[in-house]
C-alpha cells in the first residue's frame, strides 16, 4: 500500500487555516500540530499566575494568556504559550496584531502529554528569542516549579521550587509569584 505524500504548508497557508479554526495548532517546518485542550486546573493555575504578577507589572508590562500566538523568528515556530509577559512596546508580526515576537517571560503549565516537549524541544525554540530572560515550567499535579533564567553569557540557570512557602522572583519583569497562591486552586 502506497503512503500519501506529506503536504507542507507555507506560514501564510497555516495562518489562513489557523485563523479560521476552532482549535489551536502549532506550526513548524511546513506542518501543523494540533494542541490538546487544557484542564480546568491548568486554566486556574494560568489565571492565578496572571493575577499574582499583574500588580507588580502594571504600567510597565502586559501579560497575555493562551490565545495570543507567538512567532519565534529564528526557528519559525508558531506557538501559544500558556502565559507570556511583554515589557515595553509589543512587537507584532504583520499588521493583524494576533502574532507577537518579543516576550520577556514565558510560562508553560505542564500536562502529561506536553511535559517533555515543554522542557525540551519547545524550550530550545524559546531560548532563541533574544528578548526572553525567564522561563517558568509549572507542574499541575504537585508543587513543583522550574525557573530558568538567562545569564549574561546566554547560558540558562535552573532553580527549582517545591514548597508552598516558596516565592519565585522574576527579576526581568519585577514580579513575585508565591507558590501558595499558585497551588491554592
């Protein structure tokens, strides 16, 4: 039995399909990848983190959750971070204002199906964003936050937090995130 040849899409074709779609997909190297839906707990954690950082960043930065598309120019990945913070003017890709390019801080809330991707290949893409200084990976089922911080030599330092008494300081945006609040959902 012959296999069907793969159909590769241009970024423009992806965007046309994606803008009309009911479900979100990532795009990389000519292929679209469906994203799984989030649980109520996942959404609660994302929303709680947004509320936690808002007073600290108000007037200097903006945060965006799940539905704003990010383009990573160096790799060509189009994706939807769970939460991203942009300080200063937002750099849009094109004139539709539905794709951004310049997050300073990104958060991904882990699910069993995305944990390896979020920590591995996706983080490789994120590290190529010159404006990104902090990346937070947040577990849903246990108190566990991994905080990666870009160093002056472009290496990344990992700090892990596993206690409800912990507070994560995000220096690049001047915000604090208390784990007791994050996991009180």
